[in-house]
C-alpha cells in the first residue's frame, strides 16, 4: 500500500530557515517527486493560518499523507499530528523533517549546500510517509489496585495518599513491624521529632484507612508476572507466631528465656525471642524470631492460643495495575579497621550513635564509660574517589550536626566535626550555624590525607591535618568516634524480578530526573523514597506523594494509552530461533507454540519500542511500527537520489 | 603536632570576652578586608582559628597579635557576626595577662598609668594649654553651675598639633553660649585605647577614677571632641549623656547662633574616623558640617564611609612604632592626595597626628594639608 497524495509544507520560520535555505527551490525540487500531491512554503507553518492551510488541503485535496519541513519535532510534531487528526486523517501518516537545526543552522555559511541537504531530507520524509500505515495508540485497562513494596516512611505515605482516593493498596513489608529506618533515628531534622513519633502519626492514619490498605508484614514478594495494568504478584506471609490479641504480652516477653542481640538497636542491646523493637511498634502484636526461639513454650503458658508456635507461612496472590518500590536504603557498613571501626571499642556509626542517644538517660554512657567528648568523621562511605559510592549521601551532614546538637543539649557532650565539606544545604544551614554558636569545633580534612584514629590510654586520638588551621596537624583526644556513614543501595531480589534498571551508583533509576522523576523504564513501575537515591525523610515523603499522584492519574481514569511505536512479528517469516527473546531487555518478547511451531509474540503493554529485537532478527521478521524496514529503505533511496541544479 | 584545648577556649570566652569566637566559620572575609593583612600571614583569621582550637603555643608565637588597628573593618564585614576585632582584643588580653606585652605597648600603658596620657608628659601639665590660650576657658571650679563637662582629652591637651584646635573649640563654645567647664588637671585618660590594647584591668581603673571625679563635680553631660573618648563614654561608661563638639556646632549653624561667613574656596576630602563611623555609625555629621561651610567642594576617597581605611592610630599605635608591614597612614595619605583635594579634613585628633605623618612620609604635603573640621569652621566663622 502506498500513500500517493502527500502534502509537503516547507516553513520559512520567519527567516530562521529561509535566510539560508532557499525554500522556494525546495518546494520546486519536491513538488514533482513521486506521490506528492501538493507542495507549499509558508512564513510560519505552526501559526493558526499555517495549520489551517494544511487542514484545508487535507480535506479539499483528499491528502493521505503529510510532511512538514520546519523546526525540530520536539517542538511541533504533536502540533501537526493534531492538525491531521482534526482533518480526519490518522495522525501517524505524518513526518516531521527538521530543516532548521539540521540544514539552516548547521550550514549557515553554505546556503547552497544547506538547500541541497534540505531537499534530500524532505524527499526522504516523503518516501517514508508514502509507506506509512495508520496506527492506533494502545489502550490498557487500569483497575484501581496497586502494590507498594516496603512500609518505611515513603511506602506508608504513598499508601495513605492512594487509599484516600479510594484505591485499593497492597502494602508489603518484609519485617514484622512497619516504619523503616527513620524509626531507628533519634530526633529527626527538620522538626526534631523522634523518628518513632513520626511513624506513630502515620500509623494512626493507617488505622483509619484499613478498608483500602491491606498491610502484610513479615511478607515477601515471591514472584511478579504481567505488565502495567495487569501485574500478578505472589507474596509469602511468613509466620509471626503471635496470632491474636492478649493483654499479657509483656509478661510473656519477660518470661521468654532467650536473649539475642537487638538489630533495631544495631546490636547495642539485647532483646527476647518474642519482642517488640520499641514500645509503640506497629502492628501491636509482638513477633517471635524463630531463628532464636527454642520453642520452650514459656510464652504460650502466659498467652495461650494467642501464640501459635507452629504457624505456617501463607501464600497469597495479588493483582495490581501499578507497582511502587519503596524499599529504602542501607546505612554503609564500614570495613573493619576503617577509621578504627571494629578495631577500637568506641568507634561507632551514626545510626548506632542515634540509638545510643535514644536509649541513654542522664548521662551518655557506652560500654560502661561516660562519653564527654565526641569526634564525628564525615563522608564515611560516601564521595569515594575510587569505589562504588561516589555520590554524596545528602542526609549525613545535617543528621550528624543534628545529632551533635542533641548530644550537646541533652548530655553536655562536646563535639568535634572532622569533615570534608559541610553540606547542610537549603534551610538546614541554620543547624550548622547553631552548632557553631554552641561551640562545636569544625576541622576540615582533604580526602588525600584522611584523619587517623589511634588509642592512648582510655582516650581515642583523632589526628587530622586541618585545612582550616593552615594544614597544621592537630590531635583531638576524645571518648568516642562516630562515623557519619552514607546511604548505600539496598540489594533486594524483587527488583530483578521486574528488571528495574539501576543507575551507576546502584540505586533504582528514574526515566528522567527532571521530567519523569518517579517513573522507571518499566511501564507501571514507580519508585518512592530512598531506594531511588540518598534522601532524607522530607525528600522521601515528597517523592512518595509524587508516586501516589502519578499512579492515580492512571488508576482514577481506569485506562492508559501507550505510543503505537512498538514492534510486530511477521509470523510467516519467524523461524522461532529465539534470538529476539534474549535481546529484549524488558522481557517483552516470548516464544509460544503455534500448531507445533515456535513463534515469537510481542507483549504489547511492556514493549518500549527500542527496536533491539528488530535489529537482531536474522529473518527481518520483526518490524518497528512507524519505522519499518520498508520505510527506512525507501527513505535512504530517496535521500541518495540526485538533486538537479 | 598540636593538641586541641577546649578549656582554653572557655577561658577566652569567659575571661577575655571572646564569646563570639565559635561563630567564626573560617570564611576569611576578615583577612580579605583587613588593611594590614599580608599574603603570608592570613591575619586575623589565623589567630581566630588558634583561639577556636585553644592552641596557646601557636598564639604565643604569632607576631600579628600587635598588628591590629582595632579599626573594625573586619567586624563590619564578617558574615557571621564573630566580631573579629573584639577577638583580636581578647587575644591581647591573654597576652597582657601572661606578661607578654611588647615594649611599645608596655610603654604606652605605663605612660597612661603614671601620667594619664599616652605620651608620658607630666600629668600636672594637662591644663597648660589653657594658660597659654587667648580665650576664656571656664573650669569646674570657676563655673560650678556648668551644664556640660567638656572632656578635653589627651591629644587636645598635650599634642602640639591639636592644642590650637582646643583653643578654637573654646572660642566657638563661648561664642555659641554653651554653659560648660573643663576639669583641668583633674582630667584623666578615658581609657578607650587602653582597653583596645588589651589592658582591661587598667581600663577599669581609669574608668573608676574618671567616674569618681565626675561624681565629685556632679557631671551628667559630657562634651568631647575625640571620637575615641566619645566611643568609650557613650558605650562603655554608664549613665552619661555624651555629645560631640561637632554636634553642638551643627546645631548652632542650623539655629543661626554660629554664622559661617567667610567662604573657603577649597576642595576638601573627609577621612572617616573608625570610632565615629564603624563604631558609632556617624558618617553624615562631619560631612554636613563641611557642606555648611561656604565655598567648600566636598569630594570622597574611593574607600569611604563603612569601607574607609583606618589612619592607624588605634589601640595605642598613635604613640608607637608600628610593628606590622603595612603603614595604613601613608596609604591613606596617598589615597587622599589622589583625589586632588587641597585639604584632608579629619574629625579626630589621632587621625590628625597619623595622617600628617603620612602626608609627609608620602611627600604629598605640598599638595594636601591635613586639617581638623573645627579649624575650617573656625576660619569661616572668625577668620
Ligand atoms: C543515622 C540516620 C539518621 C537520619 N536522620 C534523619 C533525620 O534526622 N531527618 C531526616 O529527614 N532523615 C533522616 N535520615 C534519613 C531517613 O532515615 C530516610 O530518609 C528514610 O528512612 C527513607 O525512608 P524510606 O521509606 O524511603 O526507606 P526505609 O526507611 O529504608 O524503609 C524501607 C522499608 O522497606 C522495607 N523493605 C525493603 N526491601 C523490602 C522488600 N524486598 N520487601 C518488603 N519490604 C522491603 C524495609 O524493611 C523498610 O521497612 C536518617 C538516616 C540515618 C541512617
Ligand atoms: S551529606 Fe555531608 S557527610 Fe554526607 S556524604 Fe555529603 S558531604 Fe559527606
Ligand atoms: S529473532 Fe526473529 S526469527 Fe527469531 S524468534 Fe525472534 S522474530 Fe522469530
Ligand atoms: S580591626 Fe582592622 S586591623 Fe584589626 S584585624 Fe580587623 S581589619 Fe584588621
Ligand atoms: S571572623 Fe568572620 S570574617 Fe573572619 S573568618 Fe571568621 S567568619 Fe569569616
């Protein structure tokens, strides 16, 4: 099939084009080209008059294809597609040729050459449109259901926003309790609220939205299949062994004979096998850690059938139109010996120090020793010159100063800050100012000469070549060294189930940091919170609410439309070799049996239209719609045709 | 290798008035603006840093402690209100306390302690200028009903270049009809620069003595010509109404009590005194008086108002050989001469001494002449 009545419209762009390219010559050179019905030039094709002219021509001359030669398609491709649609022509029977940037501007000093290039480009456009096919956008139904993985502050925030719109949310948390990392913090900047209090507030809202939010704790995603609008997810809910309310849990916990290191307090304290991580944790039922439990039955003696030590894991199938990852981050774990970590007793990480602050009363004590002077080493595990963590973790400067202020106010601790650069960006500059006022001492080191930690008697000695003191080597005797560790990407398997792309630094990657900040390259998969990049809670909840807004644009409308530029398989030509299946990085092609023969099938909803499979197929059985082999060949031939003087 | 010592920092904060030292975030603006800082010395930031970490041995080694002019250019420039000038004073307090004042400062302080003036001239000679004066100068004894105590100050009592100005002040005050008196031999030193040299104890002593004398004669209002006295009486003594002679003059001009008749057809450039400008925000008063004199064309130096360069006479340096590398009085004299002005007008007796030296050292004394604004007023009114 050939589109044989093509209208060609060459734009002056008010001189931007016509000052260099001879637009009249272009019109002349293409008006007798095969399949061209009409060719015109005009001062501003995008103006109302220009658009009207094209619309009228389509209707009056019965055009079945349009080429506009003007600016960049980024600017006006959509404009002209809409003109076609208004005139009743399929909007994909259109080609936008850029003779401004590609001819006029690129070859300002060679008007003749520019004109020849413009002619060749326009002809190639005509050839392409002549072989174009009418295409339809792909419509996908979107029932209002969503899966959110991770119930940290970001996951909960996103869940609440969506539930309030009446959307059904499945919120899956791998741990027995919700809240994520911020619950482990002490007074969180900017408000100074204790982390657990922040979570408490969200939990109160969560309780009100029970009808729309299904919360699964102690749960993991086992498999995900399907695509945007139609994800099928299987989760496993691991046993909590505490199955219903009982008012004697405290007694049961007391009776439990097993004690293990408490991971919530980074191993600085111990907990029982049946436990709450902290007093107000949610859900309210305690959990039993079966790795520690010896099934002695002491707790059962107290709580009876509220505890079931033989509870079995449960599997459940969930349907979701969209999936949001809110899987968070891990604090960087320093290597043994890195700034004396695990080498000297009183070298701890910032997360540990915050737990210490939360757990201490009256005076700050660690391992039986009072802590009066503390040195903080900044950028540990961030901004590495070599190594994976080249980025700045953003939260640590402010969190460190915030913790130092709290330590000073609550326990009179004197603080030394051994830093590379202070990045208390934005409003948080006031924390830095306040710390300076309160007598915190700042010393700046160069990454070429990092500080050294040694021990002398019962003191740790931090040796630093201080750039603020003109490179003087300075010794600071302290009782504790705190390493301000960065955020590192959390490795979780669910991510690979969907092939969500990572950025260079290992965090989940958005499509475009400015224009599409919460979507991933996988259709229908969104990212919220610190799984995307180092974020503090302010940024984590902002992005969480953004994912909710994004998801609701699909879920409230009930369907979505995708660009038609995806691939199609010619079953006649396909030999079933499977090369394309391997080539596709989105898993969008699969082989199916058709009457005993293997044939490739495209999963339209997830195909991104990259064309990689079309390139690899030895049989040319795959074509990218809108860019078919036929079209491209015709384009090349037309471009190479001689241009007469 | 040096060890951080926060105990010393506490002492600096509590004993020497360096409360603001921890405000400093080491930006270096003070060093950039300081007129006596040099590339090798990064003054005053380096010293501030030593205080922040309590590095006493480093402070002991540093020669720059005695460079500071207490001009306050750094203090008005500091983005963190760390008051670097005041921190320099704190460092001097520490040095003086531990007996480390250099000879020139020791002399300055001894002179004031013994003779109540920086030059060490016998204190009984303080009222000699009055005896030689050709005008009536009432004293607290001869005019017991005085309203204003004119505190003449050391420079206007002892320094040859400034004494004629005292005569003119007396004549002007008499003409306007101010009810005033001077203390004569009982006048002491105000202590402003003693304090800036870091000798807090002596300052407190002088202050006590002065307040005792003031009390004896029922002094409530003090009239001064020197910005140094003005600063300390106004801001560091309690309960006195303090006025500048220039204020009295301007009021009289405005009310018609003082008529400026004779035009002075000269180009005049005014040099801001640190203790008027940066210490007390008085920039327009001297200029207004100059503008009121017929004939004068007032011009400005590139560095004026808050950015004005210091004359170099603060903190005891008016009587000492300057220990640093840069002579600001010479630089200022050059800057003034480059404006093409005939007269460099000053409003401070120390600026007068320092800039006259500067004009001579730069050999521009044939182009520009240093004069007190009061001299110009007198010439126009009575000359
Ligand atoms: C020491 C320290 C101090 C801090 N101080 C502050 C502060 O003062 N102010 C501030 O604003 N921010 C602070 N932060 C940052 C704050 O902790 C983070 O911004 C916040 O925790 C990010 O929330 P999130 O929900 O994205 O991730 P997380 O808190 O990490 O939560 C992620 C959740 O997802 C769950 N999860 C992960 N993988 C899976 C999976 N596969 N399946 C199911 N569930 C999964 C996790 O168990 C967790 O509950 C601090 C961080 C640290 C380390
Ligand atoms: S926020 Fe501060 S401590 Fe953290 S990585 Fe960035 S510069 Fe280093
Ligand atoms: S590469 Fe081509 S021939 Fe092979 S399976 Fe895919 S479509 Fe069929
Ligand atoms: S007061 Fe003046 S001389 Fe002293 S440090 Fe500041 S700028 Fe320099
Ligand atoms: S005293 Fe002020 S100007 Fe000087 S370095 Fe400190 S903050 Fe900067």
